[in-house]
């Protein structure tokens, strides 16, 4: 059983096109992968990719970080080990910073190594084990699945900047919900980008979800209102509302996001039940400012870490978790539907810093 409990009164839906792409993809209407990107390997059902399950996919996604940590930390050591002194700690700190985890978490892990080993000669595996434990503690979170409403449709807002993979992540989440037997209504609230609306429309048709759209450049809050109304009227289980890919520094657009929250909250008690922030795993430290801006404006309840495809470092979720206490709920590594999965701290650490036996 996955994250979502299957409804017994609805059959699962998992129909796919022969080429693994949504209907009309071959007509070249819009890019079907990342936010405005032609990376079709990131689409649900896309063919290709190596085998080995989701953990293997996550390891491929975090390969850049794993290689950096293991190579650079190994270079700190001589065959006989290394004395943990001030010079060693400075070098270790600099290596940790390269993972995008930021000064705060890197400092905490360095201090842990100092407490455990200062003045001792240690081997690389000793230090790596301490680093792993430090990341585990910094990323510690309860398993937090989607918070479904007790009555009426569960309303999920999805936010993020242009290019983060937001629209594709919505499609993957909807794909998964429909496959679990839930009725889904999508709200195409990114009215300022025609490609986003068209992309989401293609996905809705492909996965069997209903979609509500507004006029180009129209009021996103009006689309959200109509989508939630339609979800309630049709007795849908979930309403997922896309929002404009706004920059977190644009105050007027953040006010628009707050307006959407108020609109859906007036329609359904407790809505939005989830506000998911999609972060591009390649964004680095810019992800922190995005998390700050969107958390303040939208009250984010979870993070979707998208585009973890081997070019990303992925460490940016560590300071975000530390500073804002926003749990990472999903990770998207592209290639196929199974690569959109529940976030798991142990798997994340194992992929970022594999043990000697796993390398």
C-alpha cells in the first residue's frame, strides 16, 4: 500500500499511451516535462531510465553530491588516517558547504565531528558515519502523508517559481492519486502562462482528471474558486490548484497567492489542506529565499524536491528543513512515474553518502 489509501468504490486507473506520453504529446503543442522545459524524460510514464528501483534512481539523482562528498572527504585522509585538528575541521567544513547545505548545517556537522574526534587520528569511514548521523538529525521529520479532508474535497495548492518543475509535479501527483482510485479536479491557476495551462490540460486528459481553466491573464483566484466549486459539485476527492510561477520577491504576486488561500478557505473548511512548494533541486541556495518567501505568503506545508536528476546537489533541503521546519514530502527524479516518490530520510542519506559496501 502506498501513501494514498485506495478507495474501494473506485477502480484504479493506470491507462497509458503506447509511447508513455500524454495524449497529444506527439503534436508538439507544449513541452511535457519541466516547467517550460523540453525534458520529456521527466514526464510520468516516460520510457527509459535505468532499472533498480526508486532508491537506485535517487542515488543517480544525488550522484553529484555523493561523488563530491566521498571524493573530497577521501582526499582529506592519508593511508594511516588523519588527525582531527583545526586544519582538518576547516577543510571538512568547506567540503560540506559545497553540497548546498549552507553554513548553519555544515557548522553543526563540523562541530559534531569535533566533539567526537578532536585530537584523535580517524579513518574516513568514521567521519562519514558522523556526517550521515548529523544529516539524519537535521532532516528528522515525521512521516507526513497528504492531509486529506474529513469531508468534501481535499484542496492542495502548488506553488513555486517558473522553471521549478511545478506543473509537471502537479501532473505526477494527480497521476498517482488517480491510480489510487481518487477522483481529481485540476485548477489551471497559472493564467499568465498559456503553455502551463495547455500542458496541464494535456495531462488532465491523459490521466483522467477534470480540469478547470480561466481566460488567459485572468484572475488566478477566480480559477481556484471555480475549481474548488467544481470539485465539491462533482464530489471529487481532491482538487489540485496550480498557481502562477511567481518570484518570491514580487510583493503583489505574493498578495495574489494570499488571496487564493482566502478564497478556497471560504469555500471549504480547513482549505487549503496542503500547500506544496516545488523546489528545483538544482537551484542551490536560492531555494532558501524561495522557501522563505512562499512560506510567509502561502503557509507551505510540504516541499516537492523536483529535477533531482544527477545534475543537482540536493543538500539545500537540509537548511530549509532546519530553518522553516517544512517537511520534504515528495522527491521527483524524472524518467517515470515511480520516480515521484515519498521522501524518506534514511534513503536520502543513503543516496547522498553511501556506505563503503554500497559504493
